[in-house]
DNA sequence: GATGAATGAGCGTTCATTCAT
DNA sequence: AATGAATGAACGCTCATTCAT
């Protein structure tokens, strides 16, 4: 019966939601399985019917949240411009980066959770776990494909951008170190653009190397 | 008597060494104070005469090891070239980055430890704890001062380079993801050079922006 | 199911019993939670499902035992005389005091436990915890109500009697200091009677004051 | 040399003073030997040259402080009346009790310390430890000797008064239970007077018994 | 499938006591 | 006599995991 399946999904969802709240509130290490189930109004044992342990649920959530952030940014972008094809890739990516920064600014605890727990393996494999969602790489591929410019090693490029974004924002947003986010934003975007240039197949990268 | 002081230093050193081995072998979370002391052949209580808790010894070690890596790189650089003043800053930093990558390659567990536990706060304040060592920022300042070029916001620039280096190397060296380190090296160095350009006061940054 | 509830009650009871034995044998300070659970043949963690800490179980026991002593005395009294109404309050209370002294004589370790750990707060609030038992104060109220004489500030009067009984018996019974219990008994009872007189509303107290 | 003796006395005194402050501030159980020595600016090992353990110093202090309270009261009494012989014993003892209550009111933490740790054995043997001080019992003896009235079993009488005073004041002063100290005072004094009557050899006690 | 009582290893931490200096 | 570094047993407590119901 589909009903049972639905019920199971609901339970799992409740656990994920409960864990997410606690992970962002107190951190992963300070959250116990007991905390998660009692917040989700379930018995402790039930947890183990759905997840192997705390770390499985953490990875699940990190992947999902990272994807959500990306999808939010992508969705905002699509609302702004009707067709991507008309747009410059750099503009697009700048928009995405700015939007992601804004999301982090609004929820620093989400940033803390993501930054401390996201690994590239998890991020790039979101697709495997959440079949219904498009993968972040897919979106990028689409974007880059639509562009006039040609990029080599797209995955590596995205990797560098994501890591730079993730790792630099952590201290800047949470501790205003070494500078505040407003001041940092423009330099981060510039750095991201430079990475894009660097991977442009004929023009950008070469210019820099010969400079 | 200095003898007692010496003995204390030895004890502290033994604890640090023991902790370092275990942290890199098993990770911080999986290492207990008990593990540390029994490996150092001491009573558990002795630990608490020297450190507040596991996290104090971790921070101590992260700071020290990060500094060591940097000092090693700097020392190699000085062995190679007699005088910095003759050198191009970009060459210098490229050298440093390459050397650090090599150190990480040789000791992936050290990379794992550093990458997972280094925070900018700890890194930029190493000087406070180890008065006898020069701070990483000092070395950079010297390097940049000696250069013909002028850089704005040097601290922020270093922050971006360090974070990029740290966060990208983690997956590349430990999991060969998304590419292997040999392949990645040149792009990482290119990206670092671009960050340097970006912060050049008159020429580099502007060139890119107008490009 | 009631079965589980029953089992839980048994477990709790086993812990209480084990703790009581150890508290009277070795004292509260010298008894650890570990001692309690291992004597009750349970895992340490189980303790914390039933009590917050050692002190909660101690208070529980002090209240219960103090109540038991009182109930025993009351029960003996009722066995002896059919109806309280016929009796003189002073006779009754004298009986109760004598009976309690006898109980203490028979179990000095119980006296030690009670005397060292009973506080008026715990004693006067026994009712709250053990709903099924009548409170010591209730019994006294009944007794005093049934009497022809009228007493002011009954709670205070009972407080003084209980404290005098408790604190003087400790040294007398356990260390025969400054005199033995047999010799002490009649003076203690006399003192209790004097306290009763003192709180008699019209006659007793006044007589003394004018004396 | 007497100088060394003096130095030792000073050290011991410093330890006692430090312990007293900590015992009243935090309680005996919560005070460690380390706390005591560090407050007294000594090494931990030094403690063991003067006292066997924490409990020896506690007993020492309880005895001394109980005596001090009594001596204070006695001294006040002597300041008020030139000669005891003219006075009524009951007046004297009433004065002492009131004065002791006042001392407790002014220093509830002292009351807590005394009440929780005083045992009759310690109290009645103060003389043994502090040779230079008169014993509480001596003072009472003097007082009772000077009186026209004759008392039987003086030690027992004092015991009952001291225990009643000590045990009832604890809850009344520290927790205002079951009534406040101001309200309680007159009933406590009345009860003490009744105990005196009770031990009067011919008149008081008999009156009550025949009543 | 869901429960939650029970487990017990393991944690971080304290501290009385010893003893070489 | 005085020190204080070192000890290590013992503490209270947590929590992932199991399993009978």
C-alpha cells in the first residue's frame, strides 16, 4: 500500500526536520539521537529504523541543505531573467554567488552547519540520494553549455568556486574576520570571476598566464 | 631550579606529541584524554595539569603545525634564493604554495588534521602563543613590503589564499576528487596568482576588471 | 500494559532498597551510585532512569522512612486503644514518642540515617510524594482536634517536638552521651509534655509563664 | 626555639582561617584540600603536616566556632551585669539563648556550618583541644552553682537546651520554616525555660509532673 | 512497525595522597 | 619544613545501541 510508504516518508521527514533544528541550534556533536527523537515525538528505537546513526542523518541533511541553497539561488536567478541563453555566464554566476552569500547572511547557523560538515563527496553526489532533485552540477552544466564561451574542466572549476565560497564565508560572516561580509563581497566575487576566466578555454586563462 | 621547569616542558611536549599522533591517526573526536595520556605513559590526571581539555591541546597543535608547515616552506625558499629582494613576489608565493602542497602530499593525515581544525582565528594568532616563532603574517608582510608592487588589504588577501589552499587540497589530496593533485596543482597556483593580481593596487586588479 | 509499569515499580523499589541498605551501612557520602546499582544487580545507567542523582534517592528514602516510623508508632497506638477520642492528647503523644524511641533503639543505623538527613522541608512534605500515605501532620491534627484542649500554632509545636526528639536521640542512642537512653527517656518525655503545655491555648502555657 | 613554634602556629592558623571561609561559603563537601591551601597561599602538601585530612580541620573549626559563639554570648552577659550571683539563672540563660540567636541571625552561613557539623562529642570536649579557653560546660556550672536553685543532671539539661537551640534554629533562620525567627524566638525561650524548670530539683519539675 | 526500558562502556574530571626535591 | 608535580582510583553522568514487548 502507498499509505504505509507515505507514513514512513512522513516519519523520516519528521526526524530530518528535528535533527536539522537541533544541529543548527546546538551543533552536531552536542545533539544526541535521543534529542532528535524526543523533539520529533518518537521513540528512540524508531530512529534506527530510518537511519544508521547520527552521522547518516547529518550527511543527508548537509547534502539536502546545500542543494536547497543552490536551488534557491538558481530559482531567484530564473525569476529575474527569462532566458539564460541571453545572459553572460559570468553575470549568472555572480548572481548565484551573491544570492548564496545573502542566504548565509540570513541564517548564520545554517552556514555554520554547512561549512563544518560539507565535503565535496557529499555535495557532488546529492543526486544519488535525492532522485527527485536536480543536481547542482547539472545546473552548472546547463549554464555553461548555454554560454558562448567554452570552459575546460568544468567540475574542477565549480569545485574551486564552491570551496572558496564556503570556506571564506565561514569566518567572514560568523566572526567578521578578517573583514565584514559587505566589504568582502566584492573581492570574493572578483575572485570567483577570476576563476572563471582562468578556466575559459582560449581567452581568459591565457591572458592571465601571459600577463 | 631549572630542572623542574625542564621536566615540565618535557611532559608537556610528550602530551603534545602523543596527542598529535592520535589526532592524525584516528581524528580528534575519536581520541580521548585517556588515549593521549596512556600513549604518553602518564596518569590521566597529569593531562589536566597542562591543558584544560582535549580542545585546548588540539588548538595548540593546529596552530603549531600550521605554523611549522609555513615555516618549513619559508625556510626552503630562503635556502633556494639568497635574497628575497631580488625576487618577484608572485614567484615567492608560488614557491610557498607549491612547497606546502608537497608537504601535504607527504603527510595526508597532517592535511586532514589541519584542514578540519584550522580556523582563521587560531592561525592568525599563532604569534600570541609561540612568542619565539615569527608569525605567518609577518613573513607575508615582509615579502610584500620587499616587492615593487603595492597590495591593498594584505590580510584579506592572505586569508583568501590560505582558505583556498586549505579547503581545495583536502578533497584533492585525500580523495583525488574531483581530480588528482598533480593535475590540480597548476590550476591552484594560477588561482592564487589571480588573487594576488586582484589585490595589486594599481595594475593587476584593474586589468582584470576592465577585461 | 500494566506489566511494564509493574516492572518499573519493582526496579525503582530495588534501587530504593539497595540504597537504603548502603546508606545505613556506610552513610550517604560513602555510597556511590555505582554501589547502589551493583547491589541491585542493575546497570549504572538504569539508576538515572529513575532518579536524578544520589541526593534525590536519599531525600525519597528519608521522607519515606521518617513516615514509616511515624506510621508504625501510630499504628501501635491504635492497636492499644480502640478510640482516640477517649484518650488524653498528652498520653497519646507520650506513647508515640516512646514508641519512636523504641524503634530508634532497635535500629540505630536508621536513626543515624534519619537524624543526619531529615530536614523539616522533606518531613512536612512527605504527603506530596507518597500520595497513598497519610501525612504525619494529618495524624497530629486529628489527634489534637479530638482533644478537649486547644493548641495554638500546631505546626510549630510539632516541629519543636520532632526536632528535639531527633536531635537529642542521636547522641544518646548512638553514643550513650551524655547519658544512656533508658535514663534519658523520662526527661525527654517530660520535655515533650512541657512543649505541649506551652502551646495549650489557655491553661498550660500561661501557668508556666506566671510561675 | 619559640620562633619556629610561632611560625607553625601561624601556618596552622592560616589554614584554619582559610578553611573556615570556604566551609561557610561553599560547604564542607564542596571544599577540597587544594582550595584550602591555595587560599592560604601554601603548597598542598603543607596541609598534611598540620592536619590528617579535611575532616580533622572541620571538627577543629566546629568546636572552636561553637565555643566562640558561646563565649561571645557569655561575654555580652558579663558586660551587661556586673555580678552573676545577683541574677536569676533563668534570666541568664534566656539572655544567652537570645544572644546566640542574634549571632546566628547575623551569620546564617555560620549557623549552617555549625548545625550540620556539630556533634555533642565535639562540643563537650572543646576543652581538650583548646586548653586556653574555658569550656562551655564550665561556664554553665558556674552559673548554676551561683544560683539559689538546685539542678539535677546539669550536663543533660545543657545538652537538651543546646540541641533544641541548634536544631530548631536551622530551618527557622535559614528557611523561615515553619515560622520566622522573630515569631519563633519567644516560644524557643519558653521551651528552654521549661527545660530548666524540669531539671530544678524540688520545685519546677515536680509542679509539672503533678499538674 | 514502533516502542522505550535497559544496558554498560566510556567519557571528562576531581582530588586525596605521596614523595622526590 | 615546605613544596607542588604526579598519581590513578573513583566519581557522576551520557548515550548509542539492543531487544522484548
